[in-house]
C-alpha cells in the first residue's frame, strides 16, 4: 500500500506513537512557515495537540496577509505595507483586502458613493446613545451598536453570497465610522454631526468628531493624511486575536455584523488593541510619578511584578514592527506640522524605547516597540481622546475582519471552530445529595 508521500507527492513528517510510525503531510505555503497537517491525528492515534494561545497552530489557509516576524515584513495581497501606507487611501486598502485587487479610479469612485449612501444610522439606533451612562467606554458602545446593526438591517446582515457584497460591506464600513464619531459626541455631551455626502472617508470622520453647530471645523489635510495612514497601518494583521474571534464566531454561521461585534470585544483588551490606550496611561504615569526611565525598565523586567512595557513586544514580530516604524515617523511629522516643538510624552516614549532596546532583557527576548507605541501620542495631538484610541484601531481593522470572515465562508475546508482540550478536572465520583454536603 502506498504511503501518504507516494499518494500525494507531498513531503511528510513522521510521528512515532507507541512505537508505531505515522506519516503527516506537510502543507506548503507561498511563503513563510510550512505546516504539519494533523487532520487524521486523533482518529488514528487518539491524541490531540496541546498549544496554549494557539501559538504554533495554523487554523486556516489564508491569502490575505503575509507577515514575516523575524524580518519585520508585512504585506497585504502581496503589496508591502510601506507602499500601501505611502500611496493609498484607506478605502483602496479596504477593497484590496476584501476583493484581492486594488481598485482603479472608477471602482474607487463607485465604492466611495456607496459608502456615502450607507453612512447614516437608522434613527431608531440613535436613541440608544441616550441610554448609555455617562463615561461609558466607547468600545462598549461600538460593540453593542455593531451587533445591533443585525437587527436594523437583517436582510443585509444575513449575507450568504447571494446578495451584492458591496451593500453588506459598505453598510458596515460606513456605519461603524458614524457610530464611532457619535459615541464620542455622546461622551462630551455635544449634538451629533451627521455624515456628509460631500466628504471622503477620513474627512467625514474628522468632521463628525470635531465640527459642531456653533463652530465650523476646518479639516487640516495633514491631520487627514495622518488618520488615513494610521487606518491603513491597522487594516489587517493575519490571524491576530480579534480576527481569530471573528472567524471563530462566523464559523457557526453567525452573521457578519455579530461576528465583527465579537472581534471588537476581543480587540478591547490591553494585550491587543487596548494597548494603545494603555501606552498613554503608562507614559502619563511615568510623567506624573517622576519615576526615572531606568526604574520603569527595571520594573518591567521584574518577573514578580505584573507590570509590562505597554506597546512593547509582539507574538509574531521578533524585530521592529514595520508599522511602528511608520507610525513613529508619522507622529514626528504631525507634531512638527502642528507646531508642537516638544511633547513630554513623546520625549518619555523615545527615551523608554532607547533604554529598552539597549537592555539585555529586551534584546534577548526580542521585544521591540509595536504599532501601539506611537499611535496614542499621535491621536492625542489630533485631538482624539484617549478612550477613543482603541475605537480608532477597530475602524482600521474592520476591512481585515470582513476579508477574513468572507475568506472563511468561501473556504470549503473550513469547519465550525470547536477545539479539543486536555481535561485536568475531577475523576468520576458519586453524586452527593444536597442535605449530605458539608
Ligand atoms: N514588557 C516586559 N516583558 C515582556 C513584554 C513587555 N511588554 N512582552 C513580553 N515580555 C516578556 C514576558 O514576560 C515573557 O518573559 P519570560 O519568558 O521570562 O516569561 C517573554 O517576554 C515572552 O512573553 P509572552 O507573554 O510569553 O509572549 P506573547 O507572545 O504571549 O505576548 C504580547 C505578546 C503582545 C501579549 C506581550 O509582548 C505584551 O504583553 N506586550 C504588552 C502589550 C502590548 O503592547 N500589546 C500590543 C500588541 S501589538 C498590537 C496588536 O496587534 O494587538
């Protein structure tokens, strides 16, 4: 009988269990890590794999984003992040991720028109904002509002390949931006500013955030370009925690809007997108406490102290995050443009980076600044409040979530996400009636 390698022509790895060999086919990528296909592992050996945080597990094949963490490479559909950030508007990158191709001028124009057509929220949804308590975190509002889109637009939310994709996607992309701006206006007690058909994506967002019935807001093209670049930097990052959640929730047949709402909740945590808010908290704390940078670095290295340098380290990057490099330069350019000759938080961040990168602990563990390290300082300079930083990340990540949700739905190999476990609980024991329990 032919073995796996002879049958498929693929290279195999050999696993020995109880003295018996098992051949496991190797999966060949276009670039990056090769995989061992363990599809028959449990049925043939009774074994499962144990991989906390799925750090060594490829849960799907994907053609959207390529990331080389050792060399600091990030590409979407084959294009380098540096080229996309320098030359595209955010909606072009969104279309690239979702459809696989960069739009031409006419396609971009049509998409912009559709975005504007879908930008308003159902008036019924607007009432919701009134009932959130003061100081509600905008991420809570964003997640709740996005899942609510499923009830207000059920025909579109149920997208299953039969409906025009554009309508489902633009409805979400455009309305989430409106929800984000409205949640900010609600938090400062100002009236909502509606989206305008005359404005492009980033202009519209800035106008909804900062214009008011009593004062016109002049959109600064450099601020707009900075926002555009930052949204592109966040647009996708392959199988990160929130994208894995979106895929996982969608794998049970849940609609796109509800799947994305779950992704927003996953992003909120400080180890993921919430790090951009945590970085500013950390920098302000250093400024206000008068701690030296050396003391802070010492604290971050102390294993008995849960403190970590926020905006540092990454599951995949073991070198400088290419997005952080662009964010750092963009941050400097914006501050210069705005005439901010010195920002104490930027000074602290740069000193912290320099000290950490020269420290053996950070060098040995290959901990470098990640995308969140410089974004908060930049958003702050744009007038965006700290509790909106993770919302900004979510707006950027949305096309990636959509692209992955669609890829999963169109992949014949995808299944309901339902992992196994290593059970370490009680062995069977006799039931104790309530009156006999101690
Ligand atoms: N400060 C100090 N030590 C750190 C840090 C840090 N920021 N990050 C990792 N380490 C240490 C960690 O203590 C561990 O040490 P040891 O080997 O002695 O136990 C070692 O480095 C490996 O860390 P890990 O937690 O096992 O690695 P991970 O891949 O699970 O964690 C991470 C990745 C991003 C959760 C982590 O680096 C971290 O907590 N960073 C701070 C939060 C942050 O900036 N998150 C944003 C990530 S990038 C944006 C995004 O995509 O969401």
